[in-house]
C-alpha cells in the first residue's frame, strides 16, 4: 500500500497573507502560497477557513487554485 501515489495532503511551504474576510461568524483567510507533495509543486492562491474556539483561532484544511498570484 505504500506504493500508492497521492496519499496524504500537500504541505504548505510558504504563505503570504493577502486578506481575511468575515463569513457567518467565522473567517476566510486568503493568501499566496507554495505547496508540495511528492514530486508535485504548485504556487497559487490559498483559501482556508478560520474558526474561533475557546478564544483561539483554529485553521481548517486549505484549498489552493492554480491561478498565479505573483
């Protein structure tokens, strides 16, 4: 099973915050990032949800577009 490709999530290697917007009591974080997984590499816009739990921010899994954000 270790030979399967595409297991796991991409790792965000760098991130530059562009904006944070309110969304139904939570927040959406938008930025430019660089992610890798195995031989895959991509730079693009990154979106992640942020919830406030017990007064502390909790960041959800991120999604990434292939649009250039340079």
